[in-house]
């Protein structure tokens, strides 16, 4: 295990990702996987047709894909697959928790991989997506060339308590609003109360209030890791991620955005209430299984992450000593943090793109 504090210079043997303008113009080929149990799982493909295939697993659970993640990749060398997990983003039925658990998500990944014709592909996951990436690699190591993680979440009850109980000190007013919206008397029961309030058939007014309160609390916790002068700006950007542009201009868009928000947090509460059907012990066991099968693991973690404890990297390192682990000083949880973004991009290049010397060796051998 190698652990480095702070950021370092870019390796000269790896090409830098393309500019934001180039990625904004990158065409997305979209498709839908129809499952036998009534879900339609949306996915999109970008990049070179002969590029290194990498699946991107979003966080949340429930957040949906963010096209901005493409900026992490040199699209002339990668074939990137964005996937909206069941019930999230453009996947339908939106917000559905029926036939929606980690096992189903892993089966969907395998079905999409097979449909796209990839014998194996790499996986990038952030936060909950990092946990899903580990679980997938452990259960299907024959399908995975490597895993890169950002902001590792180990799906433990300890982490959930930390987010919903201990982190109230980071955002006391927002936490009080969330607790009131959930009508929760005991902090330890907050996740369960959120899940009950957001279930199908519950009072829609209470659901709207809870989803908005949850978003407010989440944004304040995330912003707490940023320097004071930029914390308010970070919270505003986080709020805009969940609000489609048209929602800021008309009532219909606002109602649609609220429905999407309710669906997002219904799924998140559903997963957290069940420890994502994993739990730390099982997830680390799957990480060991993946490593034993020859799947390389790399994780980049913000040293100021307010959501996923930095100790998660130590736990992964004890389970898989050969994993490549890196702390990024002054970085928080979000991939939009410039330093964290740069280090994840470099980890992807180091994991999946052959160096100049390796490429020459491969060409000579051929």
C-alpha cells in the first residue's frame, strides 16, 4: 500500500485529459436496457470506439450520472460508459425501490457490458459508486480490468450514524429542519424515519418538505469542508445540481424537479436503511476477492471529506495491502474539487492507459 499526502505533478508518460470545451462537445450515444422485472436502465457511451472501456458508477445512492465526469477522461483514448442506476437519473420508473438492490445493479452492469461487447472493462466509482465498484469487482472479477475509487464509502452503520448524527454539528440548523421534516424524536432513528416518510403512498406534502430538507442538510455538510470564503458558493452549486435549468424558470419544471428529488432520496433512504445490502465486513471481503483474482484497486480520498471518513482508506489498505491509496490534502468529498479531480484523472490514466515505455514494449512484442 502506498499512501501520499497532498498532490504531485502529472506523470509525463500520461496524456492530460482534454479541455472542458472539448468534452462539452463530445457526442453521447444513449440507450436503454430493459430488464425482465420492469426497469429501464439508461446508459450513454462517449469517447473513442477503440478506446479503453470504463464504466462510471455514480454516487448517492440515487444521484444519477453527471456528464461533467467526462472531464476526467482523455476521450481520444477512453470509451466511457455512464450508467444511471435503477430508478435514478433518466432510468425509469424513477424513484422506484421495487426490484432495486445492490444485486440487481450488479446484474445490470453485466448485462450492459455484454450488450456493448466488452470482454472486460474498467470501473470508476465515487462515494456510493466506489462501494458498488468494489462489490462488482469482487463478484465479477473476470469482467473487470481495474477499479478507481473517489471518496470511498464502506456502507457501514458507523458511517451512516456519522452522517446523520455526528455531522449535525457541521450544519445544526439544517439538521434540525431535516429532523422536524422526518418527525423524528430520536436521532438514531432518522434514516428509518426518512425512509418511512418517502415510501410510496405517504403524504406528498411531507415528502416534498423532507426531500428539500435532506438536500439542504446534505449541501451544508458538503460545503463545510470548503474554505469559509467559498463554502456558500459550493452549497449553491450543489443545490443547482439537483435543479434542472427549466425548473428555475417555470412552475412545471419546479414540480418535476421536486419529484426527481423525492425519488433520489427515496432510493438513498432505501439503500442506507439496508446498509446497501453489503456492510463493511462483506465489502472488504469482496475487495480481497477482487485483488486475489488480479484486479488492481486504486482509491483517491479527500483529507477533508465530511461524508466518507478518511479512515476508510486505512481499512481498505489493511484488507488489500497492494491497493494504491492516496489522500489529497485540503480536498473534500466532491469530484468537482479541482485538486481531487486532477488526482482522480491521473489515477485513471495510470491504471488504464499504458505508459510510453509499456506501449513501445507491446508494439515490439507484436
